[in-house]
C-alpha cells in the first residue's frame, strides 16, 4: 500500500469514527478504536450472512469458537441467538440509540450492519438503497 493511500485510509477511518461518536454518543471516544471494533463485528456478521446464503446453514464452531457449541450446523434458534448476540455487541459499542435505528442486513452482497435510510445522518457512507453503513472498509482497492 502506498504511503498516500495509507494516509487517506486513516483519515477516512478517523472521520467516520468521529461521525459515529457525534451521532451515537458511545462510551468509547477514540474514533480509530470504535471503527476497529465495528469493523470486526461487521466482518463477523457478514461472514455469517454469507454462510447462510451459500449453504442455508451457519457453522457456529467456525464463527464463534468461544461459545462452546458442539454442533456443526446451527438450528434456527441458534442462528437467531447468534444474530441477537451481534445486535447486543452493536448496542454495547454504540449505545441504546442504535437498537431503534440499526439493523442486520442478511443479504451478503453488501455490508451487514446498517442504519435505516430515514435515520442516516448526512455524510455517512450509504449503499444504493440509502441505508447508512455502520462499518465501511476503507482499505484501498489497489
């Protein structure tokens, strides 16, 4: 990665993290740290939605090794519990406000953690449907 690309990436991460902080008023006040936490959660949720789309099953051993699940394929109840855990983690990071306006998009062709279009603040990254993207990936394509 070129030095100028890296500078731009970190500038974009910090800018987005500050928008998250300004909008949600979370406990965490470091824009870089909050973006890193959200991106880790985004990747976990996106991987799970991709698994469900591709195989119609969710391998909890692969996704959440520390839970102690001893089954290969999750039941519907376990899948619901897994995504409820993602929502709980999102609430822990962003605060209670997010539970009324954020959702998990189960279509794996885009980001998984989103904000409803009518609640998305100006300046947030959006998908084609107008949903706000909570944790965009700022890694350059090069």
